[in-house]
C-alpha cells in the first residue's frame, strides 16, 4: 500500500518514502499548518545527532555544559499569545513566566 502526499515545503534531508502512511499524513498536516522553509526527516543516526547539536550550539540554542560529556543547556521560548510580541520563557522546571514586549 503506497500513499503519496506532496509536501508544500522541500525535504532537504531524509527519505519521505520511509515514513508510514499515517506519519506522512501527519507531517503533511504539520507542514501545511506551520509552513516551514524546509523539512528534515530524521534518521536518528549518531552522525545526525552530532550535526544537529553542532548547528544548535552555533545558533545559540544550546549551550554545552563542559563538566559533562554530551550535555547541553537549552533556553526554551514558547509563543503563548495571539500576537508575535507575547511569549513565555521557561528558565527552570519550577519557574515559567510570560512577558509582553
């Protein structure tokens, strides 16, 4: 059984044909909703893990914790308002706040 779905964003890495039909349909719905620049289908390999972590460190999303191997700090910002100026920043598990700029 083959299901064909055309994604509105290009797949820059990964094999869409390896996805189960219901997963491919879900990815298609997410792409339609979020309109990303491109899509990356993860394979879960150690090489891909290293590449993604390196990219996220360079972009300032992850901060390596030098005392521990393969351990990172991530600043999490969630959009929680109807406009682009409101957001929630979670600093610790126990503390979260919303700010409106």
